């Protein structure tokens, strides 16, 4: 990304949060580095954009004028990138499929086989994304289609088809006292530290922390992680427990961990998703393959 666009992205984060600490966490950089980048932007354009004090951050009049323009510029640039990446992938007959974690070998294998039978000249490239991007590259334009666990942030920008609805289970260490129980309920878990995905994932993080099922009990965060392997390691190390899909209990079988069903939490929804503004007709063939293999098991 052009340097000035990067500085604008930093400014937008601070302007939206009005807090350097939260903005730095959202951008995955240190607070001092973010402050330095904002000062650099102000020097380059010769305008003060923020009033800073020991207690708060406020936009100047110029900063207030810049914010909506910068937001639109970044949105337009993102749309441009998405479009260009989609065209480039189509030219080489490549379908980019995004995943967050494995959904089960035979399930995925069958989908890919069905799709490639319908599009023999097309190559499928699979990419696994970090938990900080629950849309698996769709909104950034790095994927054409993806298999996701709903709900995800900005879901209104995506089209989805549900493939599977399955229970959520609890991952916990083998020596955890709750491992002696056959079945758990949320009342057993509200005082347990949970392994959390990054805060900027919003509704997705809330879902995996079972915010709606806690009846007002606050969440205790034992660790924050960015991929499924880190989730499992944190569980094994006793840093906390984690809700996972039932499929995950079959895919991840590591020494030191175990899984128990939780009877009163909402299920996990597996869906195939693609951007609403996508013009890639090949995506629909992949969606059809997903639906045929899943048998619409919703």
C-alpha cells in the first residue's frame, strides 16, 4: 500500500477510536509507533488533526473534515484491490478458496473434487487465514470464496449458504476439574478463563466467548490467540478453556487436551461465503459443489 494511504489508515483508526491504545491494538502496532506515524502525517500535510491530552484525544476541525474523506478513499482503494485481484485470478483460471481452520478432510476433499469435475481447466488454491480475519480473505480480496463459521463481521457484505449446523463443545486440558464431567452447561463455565480471538473481530469473538449465553456474567480472558493451533496450545497449557465446533473435536486430537459437549450454547454454523459484489461466475460453481456435497445439512 502507498505510504500515504498507510498513514491515512492509521489516522482513521485513531479518529474512530479516539484512543491511541485501542487503535494500536486494532492495527497490531505499538502505541509509540502509532503516535509517531500520526505526527508524520500531520507534518507531511502541515495540519494538526488531533488534540491530545493526558486524558483524551479529540479531532480538530481539520481532522473532522478529513475523517469521512479518508474513510471513503480507503474504501475505494480496497474495492480497487479486490477487483484487480479477482480479474487477475480469473485470467489464469485460478479460484482462491479461503479457510480459517480445517473443516474435515473428506468434506473438503469431496467439495474440491466435485468443483474440479465441473471446471476441469481451473486450479484451486487454498489459503488458511488467521483468526483475526474471520472472513478468510473475502473482504480484503485475497479469496474469491471461503468456508466460514458464522457470524462474521460485516456479514452484510457477503452472500452465504449454510452447509452444516453442529454443536459447540468445550476444549479443556485433561487435568481440568471439569474434564471429569460428561456434559457441561454454561453455568459451569462463567467463572472460567477463556481463550479469545482478537478483539477487532467483534461479533465473531463474542460468539466464541458465548456472550449471549452468559446471562450478564463478565468474560475472563486467559489468553488471546490468532490461530487454532495457538488455541489448542493455550488450552493444554492451562491458560483457559475454549468453545470449538464439533468438527474440531475430531480434527484436533492432541495429547493433554480433551473435549466435552456444552448443552445450552447456540450451535456453530458452517457456511460457504462470497462477496455480494463479486462478478466471478466460477464462484457459483464452487458454491453448487459445496451444497451438493453437504446435502444442505442445515
